[in-house]
C-alpha cells in the first residue's frame, strides 16, 4: 500500500494530531510510514503543513509536487497554498471555515473566499465541508480535525476503516472527549458519503 | 514499530547505548532530543538544561573524564558558543564516549545562519556523522559512542531539520545495560599545557588519517547501482536523490556518504575509478564536493565533479525534491518534466506574530509609549520577542545573536551618546549570555537600559525550564536565580521589576530608567500564555467609535475587523487587557459571566 497524504492548516487546528492518527492507522496495517511537518517560527497562528507518506521506506519524508493522493485542507487559503502538491486526479477535502490572520486586519485587506473556493473547485476532485460548523454541532469546534479525518475516510482516498480510526481515538482520548470526537468522525464520514456533502 | 521523530530516535538510541549524562541548551531543531531522554529517563541518567552551550559542553567534558557516556545537545548556532571547550576537548581528548549532537538548519527555518557543522568538525579535527533518515540517526548515535571511545575524541552527530523533525516507523529497543564507568583518575592528561598541546596536535593529525581509513569500511557509506554516472549524496538530500533516481529510472551509481569527515578516501577512490563524472548532492556547504576535488588532485585523476561550485545546485537554501530532480535530470543530459499546476489566487499571508495575551507586546508598547518623540534605539535578541520587530510594534532595530542586544546597544551608545538605548532580552537569554554584557556596560559606562522580558520560561523552543524558574529536567526544585539581584551585582545602578500589564507603571518605569545616569534595568515580569489559563476575556461594546486604534497600535491577533466592525475573537483573547489602555472611547470591557 502506497499513499501520500498532505494536511494543511493553521497552528492550533490539530493538524499534527490528525497526521499522527493517519500514520498510526497505517502502521497498525503493517505499513512503513514517514511523516514530516513544516512549521514556521510562530508558536500559534502560523501555516502548518504535515506530510504523511505510507509505504515510503525508500523515499524522503516530504511529498513532492503533484504527488499527493489526498489533501486535507483544514482552512481554505492553506488548502490553496498546498494544492500544487496534489497529483492530477487526486482528492481533496477542504474545511470552508476561514481563520483570518492578524495581518489581514492590519492591512485593511479583507480575506475573501469566493476566488479561493473557485480555484479549489477547479483544481481537484474536492469536497467542501464546514468541518468547524459540523464539529461545533458535535460538541466542540476543536473536533474539526476529526471531522476532516472522517471525511477523508469517506472519500475512499484515506485507506483506513472508520472502525480502525474510532479505536485509535478511543485509545488516545479521555472518555468525555472521545464521545464528541466519535460523533465528529461519523459526521465527517456521513457528510461526504451521504446527505449533506457534494462533490464539486 | 513506533512512529518516532528523528530527535526522539536519537534520544532513545543514546539511552540504549547506556548514556549516563545528557546536557544541552534548547535550540530549534535540536530541542526534543534532551526532552525525550528526560521523558524516558530510567532514573539513573543525569539530564540538565545548561545555562548555555559552553556550560553544557564543559559539563559533558567533565563527565566524560570519569569514563561516563555523555550526550551534549544544541543547534548549530549553539556550537559557536561552545566552540572554545570543543576545540580544546579535541586536543585533550575524552574517556567515556562523548557525542555532540548539533542540529543544522538548511533554509534557514529558524536560525540566523546556514552554517555547516561538517566544516566545524573539520576545523575541530573531529569525526562527524551525517544521518539521512531518522532510523539511520538511531543507529548512528549508538555507533558514535563506540567511535568516541575507540579514538578518545568527541564525535559530532549532525542531523538537519528534515531528519530531526521527520518521523519514521522505527523499532526502538530497550537499553542493553547500564554503562558502568570507573570514575575520575587524576592524571596529567587532563591538564592542557602548550607542551601537551603540541604532542596532542601531532596525535590528532595522525588519528584523523586513521579514522578516515576506518570510515572507508563504515556501513553508513553505501553504494547502489552501477552506471558510469555517479551521484554522491548525503543527509536529507540523499533521500531526495534516491527518490529522483527512481522517478527518472536512471542507470546511475548512487553513493551515500554518512561519514563526511574525516573523509573516507579509500572508499571514495574505489567508486571514483568506475565513474565518468559525478554530481554531488548535499545541503549547506560544498563539503563532500571539495573533499572529492581534493582527492582527485592528490591522485591526479581526471574526472569532472558537478555540484554547488559549478552552479548545478544552489549554494544557499534548503534543497527540495524538485531542485534535486531537476539537477539530476540535467546531469543525465535530459530535463525534468515540469507539470503545470495553475497557481492559486492571491492568498492572505500568515507571518509569525506574538500570541494574543503575550506579555512581550505590553512591554514593547510600554517602552514605545514612554519614548514617543524621543530619539531612541531598541536593540533586540533571540527569542519570541524578536517578533516585536513586526508592525505595528516595530520595536526591534537590531538583532544579531544570543546576548548581543545588551552589547550592541553599548557600541551604538559610545558612538552616539545623545540617544536613549533600550536592550531587550528574554529571561533564558539573560542567563545564557546576557550577564557579561551588563557587567561590560557598567564597567565601561555605557548609559543603556537593559529590559529583561521575564516570562518565566524558554518560550520560543517550547517552554523549557531555566535557572530562573526553580525547576530542573530531573524533576527537582532548585533555588530560583534572582534576576534583579543579578542585575544589581552586575553593576546596574537602577533596577525595577514591573508587571507589563500594569500599563501606566510599566510606562513610568521606562521613563525613569531612560533618565537614569548609568546602566539601568527593568524586569517586565508576567508569565508566557502557554503557562497560564485566561482568567477573563474582553469584548468591544457599542461605545466603539470605529477608530481602529487598537488594531493600529498593538497588532493583537485576537482583534480584527469583521464585516466592518472591530471585534475581539473570544477563542483567541487571553484577557491581558492591554487593548483597554489603547481604546480612546473606553469601549473595550471585560466579559462578565
């Protein structure tokens, strides 16, 4: 099994935990995994990109341009920034909720998403979901990362089972948080598989 | 199998090898090595954050004299601070295995320079190992202890950011056994004198030749393939090269050099003789490239070497898969297929900023307010507070290296004594190299104000304890070193400790300090937000006149304009209240639940 997954977001969104969960799920299946992160100088609020390479024993830890099988964009602008790493015909799931950087307010430039959404929709097989909103409904906006994982599994591009991921969450999280995240995982999955989701 | 970060793998490798003492100073990307040893400490390893890298290297040296196994950790800039003991240790030698972990930072991603520690190893006449993956780093650190004991020299292990912070599936094994050490035996060999140095220098030169020979048989050097075109690579660049060769389906001889110094000449001569030309793929400086060129000259072999010096690969910056792929494709006489992804529209940028609630913001704003209209220069230092440079605060006029804010200000003062000088330095940096600067200012009568931004932690590298925190990496309590007393003892004639969020007092202190005739010092003390929970938060009420002064003056990431209205984002606000001092309408109020 070979699969390259890129997770792009903003510091504090739980991208690194998501990448660890994906890596762990693959390792439970016996795969060799490499991961790496690019993190800027800021402790919070900066761009964070996580690379997860499954079956990559003989490769580097960074996914080359136009190679990722799946892009999980936790924030629209960050998804657009990393789109160049998605391979032709690759799959993307993008959280439509913005994280407005302080500089946008300082410069007076608004952060408009219309053009960015158009770009994303034209770049890949993309699911646009309000992961933050869905997570809030499940009990905490902080579970948006797990909504994104559920959605990734739902697209079929993330080759791990919903049950497997649920088991990992149960191992890692205290009981109270687990029930929120369990809901979030299923909501993300359902969003792509069923009722609310739409493939663009 | 576990998913281990390179730094964790190095730490667990050292534990497995029976390390007895681990010391270092935090620095990205090296920090997690020491933290991981502390986390998995079986109880008999002494682990400490030293005041600085020089102290760490000397503590490590002393421990090694007893026969104990030692790991000293730092980033590449830290090795500059520790250069003095390292250079001398190579002459004096060690007894117990001493591994010096120095993490390099191609990019640079979080450093002032792109210096290459392999050069430093050569300068210090010491062996250096260069891992290409986290799993190789795990093996190398264990072998490094053996090499160190065999040659009685410190051995440098030099990973780069892409090794330190990358993770891989690794089977980490348990510690073999505790390394028993005989203890310190008095012997003239531990006292360096010119006559001993001369003798040792001769031995050192001989040892390097012998180590180079031994490295020719090292399993860390490797050859794959058998084409007449050779690619010689190292470190993270080796992984890029290997992937590119596979992608191009190229028939080449791919060589990995894991022991760049002393250069494994016999190993190199063997593969050189089979090749028509060579491309060297290595990050930072052209170290292997130069060694190969020297070797060809020495043996009068005619062969073309391509790399940085020929412009085939960039001289500066981090390599990527794409850079390496293009260079290899060109070297093979072709071109890399450039797929075209359409570029995204203009995207909002996210430069690093001080966190919402960060006490440094209040400190900078207080000094800025106090010095309004007065010619003043603000020298900065290394830490989160370097970000005070960003607009709208714009309060860092110089930044050089650890501790230099205090001393650069003195040079500026002596040339232009009519201005006011504020030297900002963090608490951990103050202990690291700030104190001699204060002594120097007092002794040489530079009228400057030292501003210690005391947030009670080493924040930028992820909240490590330091001598002022009263906690150690052994989990014990220690006496807190008193910064105020230290400043007074160092010659500061006026010292005051203020809470920067007590804004009017903070501004008053800055004015008083600037008027003092001599070295003055302010300690702005308030904890890093990573150490506390928000007690309250603020909101903007209907009294807002929309002047946006709060945004223009302090640049807090929690305050933004959304749909035309200024608002405080409740999930980001830390309740510091600095914005309430800025608002001319008094429209920013506490949210009372």
